[in-house]
C-alpha cells in the first residue's frame, strides 16, 4: 500500500462524516421551507389558458430564484374547467375540500366566475382572477374576490370620447348574449347619456348562434339608419361576425365599427378575426407602458417559448402569481390549516357544499393581497377596491397590413394623438388632442356621417297638418278625380329648401294629418305624439316648439318669428275739447308761470318807481295796469312804451328769453297732441281685458287656448276662428253681438292679419315668449343637427327672404305703428326749473345793484350840500356812504404823506389839515370851478384843459401851494366826480327822456 493509498484510506471516514452532515443540514433546510397549496382553475385546452399557465409558472420560478430567503413556496394544483360553468364549479369545490388550497387563481371567463366567487366567500378562500372582466361580478360584493385585471367598464369612456369627437348621435351596440357581453351595457348607456348619444337598438347575439342567425341579425341592422356599431365580443364569435358583415356589404363606405379590447387584446391568438375582414375598424386596446420589467419578460419569453406572443392576459397572470406569492410570504407565520365542518349525519340528502371547509388563513391573506404593491410587467400593481384601475388605452386602426396606433385615451385628459415622457421619464403627458387620420371601411379617409337612409328602406313619412285657413303657411288640396295631393305654403318651401341643401339625399313624402273622413284634425299635439309613436318619421308645418312637445320629439331650430300677442281694435282718440289748449302743460307749470308773471310785475314796479318820478304821481290802478300790462305783453313782444329804468330793460331781456322757450315748447307739444296721437287701442293691457270680461278669439287647434286658461280667462268667453277673414268678422261683431274684442295668437299669424287690416287693429302688451315654428322628428333623430345647421344657413342668406316675399308680399304695405304709449307727453315744472331760477336770481341781482348805486348818489349829494332828494326816495344807506368817504379820505392822506416833505405850522397836522379840507371843499360840477372859503386852506380841483384860478385875500398864496402839492390827487377826484354826476343825472331824468349833454 502506497503512501497515497494509506492517506485516502485513513481520510475516507472523515469525508463520509462530512457528507452525512451536509445531507442532514440539507434536509433540515428543506424542512424549514413551507409549501403552500394554491389552486388553478382554467380551461387547459384553450390557447389563452395555456399561455397564462406558462406565465404563472415562469412568474413563480423567477420570483423564488431571485428571493432565496422566502420561507414559503407556492405549490400549484391545476384543475381543468373544461370550458363550462359546472366544470369550473366542481374544480373549485374539489380544490377547497380535497386539496385544502388557501387561494384559487381563475377562472378563465366571466361566466364561470359567479359560483367560484360565492364559493370563495363562504370558505374564506381568495379567488384571484386575471381574465374575468365583466363589471357585473362586482355586484356580488364578495370581499374574497380579487380582480388582478381591468374590468370592461373602464373603456367605455374611451369609446364615448371617440363617438363625441366625430359628432355621431346614434349608435348600435352588438354584444354576446352572456355575462361577458351584458356586463358592459349599463356603463355604455350611462356614458352615452352624458354626451347625449342615443342607443337606437341593442343587438344581442348568442355565442351558439349559427352563421345564418348572425346574418339575419346583420340584415336587420342594415335596414336601420344608424351606421355606427360598437362590438363587444370574444375573438371566436367576433371573427365570424366580421366575416359575414364583409360578405353582405357592412364593411363598405359609410359604416363605422368600434370594437372593445375583448377582441383587440386577443387578435394575436390563433383563430382570431382576420385583418382583411376588419379593415377600417377602430379598436380600444389595453395599454401597458414600456418598462424594463416588460422588456425583460418578453425577451425571456421569446428565448424559452419561441415566436408565440404573450397576450395582455398573460401579463396580468404573471403579476397575479407574483402578488399571490408575496402575500403568502407575508403570512408565513399564520396557520394555513382549515376548519373542518364535516356533517356526519347528512345521509343521502347532503352535498359537498354542506361539508365546505373554512380556511383559517383567509382574512390575513386577503389583507395582504389588498395592500401588496410592486412594479410589475403590466405596470404598477396596486389594487383599488380589489381591482386594478387603468389610466390609459391605445386607439388602433386595423388595416390589412396590421394594426396602427392613431391615438390614446387618458383619464382626465381625453383623446390625444401621442404620449410624451418628460425628462424624469415617469410622468406621461399628452402632446396634442384628437386622433390621427383614420382609414375607414371602404378604404376611405372621409369620416362617416353615422347614419343614412337605408337603400332598401321606405321613404320618410312626413306628417303635414291639414288646415282650413291661413293658407299662406300651409295648404293641402286633393284632386277630386285623381286624389293627387298638392301641398304648398311657406313651411313647405322652407323644408324643401333645407332638404335640398343637405349633403346627402333623403327621400321623403308628405302625408296629410287628417281624420278618417278626410277632414283636418287640427290637433297639433296629437300629430306630434304620432311621431313619437313611430307612425310618422317627422312633422312639417306651422308646428310651434313647446316644452311639453319636446318631451316626445326633437325639434330643429325655429325658422319663424317668435312670440304670442293680443290683437285689439284701435279707435280715433285725437285730442279734442274746449280745454285742449291747457293739456300741453301740467297744472303745476301753469301755476308757476302765473306766479312768475306776477313776480316780474312787482320787480318792474320797484324799478320804475325809483327811476321815474312821474310814475309815482300816477294813481294806484294806473300803476298796476301799466306794470302788469308791460309784464304780460312780453308774451307777444308788443310793449310799446319803453321803460325808464335800465334795470327794467335788463330784466325784460332775460324774461323775454324765458318766454320764448316757454311759447316754443308749448306750441310743439300742442302740435304733437293734435297730429301724432290719432289712433289708440280700445284696450291698453291684458289686465283690462280680464276686468272688462270681453270675448277673446283664438285659432283652432292652437296651444294658445291652454295659455289663455293659465292666465285666468273664462273659457265661456272664448271664440274660435280658422282664417284671417273669420277673425275680421268676429272683430266687426264685437262682444255684444257674439263677436270678439281681442284675439290671442302667434306673431306670424298676427303679422299676416295685420298686413290686411293694420289700419284698424294694433298689438298690446304683454308679449308672451314662444320658440316659433319648427320641424319635428323622433327623439334622437340624426337628421335634427344637420337640418338645424341648414336652417341657419338658409335664414342668413337670400333664399329665406325670397320665400317670405313670395308668401307675405302684402305685409310690406302695412306701416309700422307703435301703440305702447298710453298717455300723452306733458311738460311739467321740472323741465323749466332752471329757467325760473335764472330769472329770480337775475332780478335780485339787478335790484341790489340799483339800490346800491342809488344810495351812493344820495350820500354824495348830502356831503356836497345838495338839497335832499324829494320825498318818496327811501332811507339813506349810511353804511355804504360811510365806507366810500372813508376810503377816499384814506387815499388822500396816503398821497399827502408821500408828496409833502416839509414841516407843518402849528395846527397844521394831519388832523387839522383834513378838517380844513373838509370845510373848504365843495362839489364841483362838470365844467365848473370851486369857490374858495374863509378857511386857512383850500383845495383847488384841477381838470384837464382848465387853469387853477387865483383866490382873493390872504389865502391865495396858501391855496397855490396846496394846489401844487395835491395836483395829482385832484385830477383823480375830478374824474370820479364827473362819472358819478353823469350817472346820477341820468337816473334823475323823467321816464322816456334822454340825459342832457
């Protein structure tokens, strides 16, 4: 034995011992891993279930490989549901009772889910689905139902946004007749109501329908005017339907197809619809944002399984398995056993449901599933209300070469052409709204209008009311021999013009709305209701748009004038009577004018009494007659005797200006009363009609009857007329002879009546609102918006004017007269307050100036020794005189202090000098000389052109000296005296004489 053999033989036991220890440790670690049973209920024979099961196994394998520290391992127990509801229920019951699974992944379809959900709720086993998308499953309200996918209701807003963007007004949903198809329908209805889109018909196709049955249903849809279809099916029935639709011509120009993600998400599967059959279809597809997790999964999938593409349900299955494994790991310390409630005495009447076990770990596992979150391959895995909430859908357009993205729909944003990523790379924002150019069925880019008159359908039956009068609006005549109808009138011409302007042809025929015996029905409400019932496809005529009628039909925009008014006769109410000349002015203004004349007379009296001495000697009666004759003669500017006082003349000028304005205003107002206001309504307001209780006429079949009742008029006072001529005859009879004194009708009829008899009748207040005439169609009719647009184009152009001139040409000869003015316009005292205030203020100012000047003249005369004024001149104004003398003497003192610079002798100070001057000065008349006094000083007035005279006695030398010193002062005093003497000499002259030169 060599040395090496010896070493090996000696170390062999050691190696064996180490190997045994490794086996023990390995077994111990394996014992520490908790195996948790989870059931899977899928139709393993289907391609979708097979792909989903592969994704689940890949998810668990990759999760545990990257998380070796997990204490739990999920062990899948797969059961085949065999594609039936019973098979799925039996499989779930077996997994719970026999395999004791803590959770079940599945089922594969929404039809199999209800029983499994109730079963999981009773046994507290969470049911985690990734493919049951029907919103109806939420109504089961089971807390143990987890939807690791979107439900179908999430895409209805994307579909409604597409419908709204193309302005389609009617759609027809086509859905499979089971839980999957019916689940989305209530949500579609709600979404379409929000955008005012009508679901004209609901087409439910059974999953077991044959091709002939599908073809029969599609032919039925072709006979309807709607051309917008929303398809909600799974790929198998959907592929058959598109193939048949293409064969019968429903994939041609004019049709629009929108399919939900039930087909679009599974188009890559074998057996799905072909691209050729779906050419031009719009689809809503589930959108997963691109991420590294998604890219890695797709790469591993292609490497492992080749070219088979993983669907959206495979992505959700992958994330659902990951979420379940993470949740099981969170409750690894919980008791995973079941509470067995086996009923031993159940006998032959019991079932397996009586022995249903309850999982003790159910509540904790449910809580863990509700809170688990991670970044999965399908985006952020976060359950809200136990389901995933989508935020984005992709809008695709199917072409023969494949699908093409034309836009996206984002919650709170709407349709956008593309998605942008900001610099961070996490927030997605839209770049532009709307969709890209779409290839529609028929290989056209022209957007289908959404409806059309079926080729094999009947013409539109348009109801036309048959009337006996007002033929300008509508007239229906029938030939007695051939029974051929002739329908003419303003309403017919407007409707024909509108239909000709539509961008598509709409065949229609007029059907008279009449009684079985051929007479006019006359009840417009019944005609509108017949349209609602489907007996007519529309109604054309003088049909007024009313709120109660709009509950049954849709009206196009009105094409006539609006409003309802009262018509009453007019009477000649020209201003007459012996006192008509007093009406232009109010009583207050007459009194104010009279008071102003008296006031002017009093002021003139004062002015003349002071200025004219002869006026004082007149008798009292002569004074009054002269003064007031002078005041009132200013009305005609005929006062012959000129006034003596200049103040009287100034006041007369102002007063004549006021009198001119008063006379002109009076003349204009009186002329207006006698000429303009000739015709007046016999009744001025609706309230007068109620009080008088007269008969009121209304048109037969009109809604105005109900309006009159609402306003409180007695039904016994109503009279019916059918034409303008009958309306005229009733007016001529008047209420006392069984006629009417007022008519209540719509503005278009009233204008037609007034065109013939406008000189005898008029409209009174109030005017009630009404929307005018409109064309009626069934609720949700796609014709309404197109016809409304064409009515706008018609009324804005010359065509409508030509039609009106054709039927209402006589209306141009009727003058427009406004009779809303109930009372004549009178001038009141407020209009002339400013003028009277001017006269009053001017008279007071002139009176003040006259008295001031008069008192000043009298004061100067007393200072110069003139005799006092004769009696009757009034008291002296001593204050004014004192102020004038004080100002003059103060001025002389200041001038004397400036000029005189030598010393004065004793007693010759300022006070003495002033006293001497006051005693020596005398009033010097204009052109005269001053007489010297015996005082020591004398002031000689120096005038221009006159030398200072020499005085006699001892005062000559002193007078000469003072004259030289005060020469400038004397000149200024001389000028003041001359002006005052001239003024007062004119004032003292007799009335009517000029001042002497």
